[in-house]
């Protein structure tokens, strides 16, 4: 079935240039600009966009948590820090693996998990 699947996510971003640089460096996303207030991204398994806004996507304000997979959490955590992101919840264990949460340069909260 090709219908009824999530196929696109949109996030707010106060600084589109900073957000593009961050996600390109950390996750190798590619971007297409659609005017000065919107940029679309594509990655290995995910497509979406960033719209110009002061809002932030955080679980504390009811947002869904987008979680990436990584075979090497420490390497991904270092890449996030090097690209201007910040760790908002240090690595913790849960049944089936480990994960940490991070904020991108515009304050959106996401997470990375691994079963390694």
C-alpha cells in the first residue's frame, strides 16, 4: 500500500542558512530552496522542509520526537556538537539500546538511538 504513509516532515527554523549547514554536515542532507522562507531537504530515508519561524519543535511543547538511528552514537554526538548543535539529554539506556537527545541550531529537539 502506498497511501497513508508518513512521507514528509516540516520543522520551524529561525535561521535557514544555519539549519541547512547543520543538517548537511551531520546527516548529509541535500536542500532545495523555495523562496526566502522555505527550504526542502532530502536524506537517505527522509524528506521534509524547514519554514522560517521563531517557533521550536520540542517535546515539552507537545511536538513529536524525531529519532535517528546511528551505529556509532559517540561519533554522531561529536558530529552534532562540531556542527553547532547541543546535547539536551545525555546518552541513556533503555530496553533494546541507548539514545541521546539534541537541539539543532534553531532549538528543535531530536534524538539519536543505537542498538550497538
